[in-house]
C-alpha cells in the first residue's frame, strides 16, 4: 500500500515572492530506504517516491488519493504573521 503526504510548499529563503507556494503537492513516501555501502548515500529501489503531483486545491489532491486507494496525511501550513516595524523604533526605547 502506498503512503502519500499532501502539503503546500513553503517559500524558500532564496526567493522573495510567493509564486511556488500556491499549489498543493502530493508526494509519495519511500518504503525501502537503504544505505549504499560504496557512497554512503541513502537510496531506494522504489521509484514511486520520485513522483510529485501538483494540484490546484487540497480537495483535488485528497480526491485523487481516495480514488486510487492511497493512504495519505495532510500537512497544514502555518499562517504567516507580519510584525510591522519601523526604523524609528530602534531609537524610542
């Protein structure tokens, strides 16, 4: 049985915009992880773990998982809070 994680990607530190954070990702989890003795890297013979599917809404991703009998977990995103700061605040305290 395949397991999947449904999440909304967060903004990376290298970008200033929110372009790649609007879609929901369904990503399959790898079952057979093993360490390659030659390189020491973690590898898997399961190629389904390389599949990442994009959906416009969370409901579409959940519907796809239910239709294809995939166990899934939804990781909700945290709401960003903005703290308004002024340069003058440095000198008022």
